[in-house]
């Protein structure tokens, strides 16, 4: 295991930010660490990276304990925090060389060039960081997190401020890195989770509420979502009476969105109700459960 978290609790005076949290992250695995604002994500990441100590519990990174071997832990981790701290008066190449020097990176000029090429900073490499757009500053943050070739990457909102083209490039980079490094990332973008993550850990109110692959979570927490369009008006109460139906919402015209339990496919029942009332069905589609819906259900319920 690259990361082992055992019963971590963090108190800020009377407030419990984390409550006996435990999980593991395997080698060469990309794990999404999700949760609403204030759930404890950033606190957990700061504990793993030795920025703050836990109140109770243990964490090991690549076999090193955060209490007794914090310097070894930091050598093996690359960290991109949510609020990316950069020296704005330094040039991009100068800053990366500076960070590489702190880690005693060998052949620093070659390594800086590799990071610039990897993160797409070529056209901005001779600019001051303060003159860069938010998206390019984020790339500089990614480059500094990887400059010492760590085995573990911890990234808090790594795609903040990127445009759609940059998003695609950075997601591709994260997937590539996941083949040879352990990656743990926090994000609010559910499409990003489904695109790059092997597994998802969801935290809410300082406790783990889910830990599984995106596909399994979508299947376990699924509701049916049916979108149907009739060729005439229908009494919404007729749809609400169908067994398993939880909610019916009228859309534009004679279109409806029906949410039902997954126990039984209700499409045949919807069609039969229409036929019995001499109403034609123009379209009848079953939507795929989205990770966003799973996230909402888990964090609301908890």
C-alpha cells in the first residue's frame, strides 16, 4: 500500500473535522477524494502530507510514519494544495530550479525541462509567475509537485482555473502519471472523477460514507430516471401511482422526468398507463445514473 490511514481524528477545539477515518490507497492507483465543502478533505490531505498533525490515529506513506519519519514521507510525496502557493516574482524556470534544489534533484536543468514539457509550459517558461494566467499557474504548481519524481502525488483541486482544452490535457497527464505513481486527488468536478479515477472515497461530516469504484457506486446507489414525452396531456397522478415511482416532474410541453426505485423497470408500466388513457408515447428513455446523483444522495442522506 502506498498510503495507509488508520483511525485518523482531527479536532479544532470543540469541532471534529475528522472522525476516526480509515482507508488505503494502492500503488499505481488513482483515487478521487470527494466531499462537500467543509467535509474534511483538505484537512485529511494536509495530515497525509505532514502539514498538520492529527489529534489521533496513524498514517503511513510508502511505509514511512508521518509522526516518526516525516522527512522521509515528504521526500516521497508531491503535493499540490488547493490554494497554490507560488513566488510570483520568480520566473517559471527559476522557480522550478529552486524547488528542485530544495529536494536535491540531480541534473536539475534536465529535470526542469522535462517538467516544463510534461505540463505544457514551454511558451510561458521565461515569464514571471505573476504574469501567468490562473490556468498556467496551476501547471506550474503541478510541475513543482512532480519535480523530485515522487512515488505519491496528492492534489487538491488540480484542475481549478483550466479551460476545456487544458482540462483535457491535465486529465490525460493525471491518467498517464497513475500508471507509474499513486495519485490521490480532490475535486468537485464529477466528470473528472469518472474520467480519471480508478476508485472514489467520499467523505461527509468528517466520516467516510463510500469507498468503491465509480461503476459500483452508480449501480449500488442507483435510481431509475425515465424521461418520457407523450403526444397529449396526461394526469401526473396516474404516473405517480405506478409502483416504485418516487417523484414525477413535468418538463416542457408534455414531457416528464420520472424517478423510481431500481427494483423493477417501470418503462412498460408507463407505456401501459399511456395506452389505457388513449395517449401516445413519442419518446421513452432511461437515463444512466450519474456520479453527481450518487454524490448528492450520499452526502444529503448522511
